[in-house]
C-alpha cells in the first residue's frame, strides 16, 4: 500500500471507534522507505503501537567503513538510535488522549550496548520504535494520525537515518571510540590486568541520578607511577594509565577521596562509553562483578556454607533460603551467585559491604571463639575460595582506617 493510500485510510477512520485502528497492521511503501505497523494498541492508554521502518542502503548511503567491524557496527547502530531519539523528542507531541502522538524508541544511557532497536548492514537500515496512535477518548483522530505517520515519521527518518543528514565525522569518532575501548579490553588478560583507567579520564558524575560527567570542577584521573602502564589502540595510538593487576587489590584513602567513584568507573568498565563521557578509556575484565550487601533481599536455594554455618535452630546453609536476608547472608549469597554465573573478578566497596562479613578483628576473635562464630569472614576465606572456585581477582575499596 502506498503513502497516499495510508493517508486516505486514516482520513476515513476519523471519528471511528479506536478498535478500527487494528486494520492498519501491515506494510506501506513511502517515498524512501517501508513503514511496517507490527502491533496496534488496544486503546489510547495502552502500550503504544509497535512499528518499524526499513531504508535501503542505496538510499541511506552509509559508507561501509562505518560498520565494517563488529565494534563499528554496534557504534553506528547506537549513534543512529540516539539521533532518532533526539529528533523524535523534538517532533513528538500530544495529539489527544493518553499516549496519543508519542513517538519513542529505546532509551539508552552513557553506555554503548549492543541492541536491536536499530539495525545496519550492507542491504538496509532498520529502526524499531513505538507510536501513540491519536484519539480523543476512544474515537480515532484520523487526520492527526495521518500527520503522525505520513509526515512526522518520514521527517524523523530523513533527519536521523540517512547519511547525508548526519555529521559523518562525529559518526566516525563514535565508532573509533568504541573500537579503541574494545582493543584496550582485549589486552587486559595478556598484561595480567583486570582493569585499565586512562590518564585524563573524568570519573565523577554530576549526581547519583545523572550519569553525565561532572563539569569543570572535576579533577582528571592520574595514575600513581607504580601502577602506570601503556596500552595501544588502533585509532588513538598508545594510551597511558593505571593498570589494576590480577590478584587481591585494596585501594584505601580518606573520605571524599574518590574511592567509590573509581570503583563505579571500574564496575562499569565492562561496558563501552560514549565519546565525551570521560570514561571512554576505562575498561574492565568482562567477567567483573560488583558485589554488595543487600539487607532484606530474597535468597532461594543458595549454598552459603563456605561463609556461614551453625545458624540457630540448626538451619542448614548448604541450601539456604530466606525472604529477608541479613547484610552478611545477602553478601554471601551474592558472591556465590556471582561465582556460579562465571565471575572472575569481584569488586567490593566497604561502604556497601557488611562489616562482619568482611573481617573479624583480633578483639572480636578474643571475645567470641572461632568455633562459636557462624560467619567465616571473607578475609579468612580468600585464599581457600580462590583455590576452590578459580576466581582470579578481588578489588576492595576501604577507608583510611581499614
């Protein structure tokens, strides 16, 4: 069906019951692309309708060098997704009740992840998104729907999914940034490292709910000389920074000295980041996992006996379950679950750990005999755990007095 036929159909539906929108499901050939309506929402307040567009590569015209490697392909898809979201936000407007008029695509943050909302190959560019088909109450606003599908969607496609409308130099930087991060991560194991933090990285974020980099007041990261090393990248060449070695590493310092900020960057170093994020060259072993205490979490059928035994009423910890775990039992369960999932690096921040799970000082050992203490602290289990489970590394952030 052509664009004009789609427009005519929508005009005829104007004022009809909302259920009549179901007849729109199908494919429509517009000037430069195909629009497919895959699922039609049941009413204006339901989840929006799912649609996708396909643009032939002969029209999109993205140079092959922008997606000729896995890293660059993921980067290009991410760039187009973000561009589509920005343009859609500019054009999307309220056109009636509920979600009427909304045009939305997958929401993403500072990390560049492989996703399927946008697809690029040598044959086509495809984007999958949602639209809120307009209505007033339960009556179709057909003319507004025609403007949405036949005018707004084509404009979004023209401004976000065609090479001629984009800054290809910025697209190239996006791809090179991701390619370099993947290259850095690929060198960690051979260098005996679990993470790398490039000199000049901006690690602090604007706030706990805003993951964008802190502004001018942020202090750029500089590696201590004894941990500094150099890794190579295909686009930026050699990059110097701090290499965190395999094994047990403890980073200490006073309050507000950036320990948790550093650990957060390392934790998220399993993902690639946007150009300008400040953490583009902060990478971690892909099998690194952040572990913390989670008071009140549910635990079902986890063997926490390596850490906790001799519970009251003789409860077994080899198949431990509880709807309301304590700090120590939750952290024990989190570690065991991480190991079962294949974690090779555990990241722990003292601020979010259960103290009695981490260590028992000498005075406590004198007060309570080891045979009477249900908890075997992590510090006492490290060597045995590493030998039995094959975990390669542990990174702990602690305070200056630890």
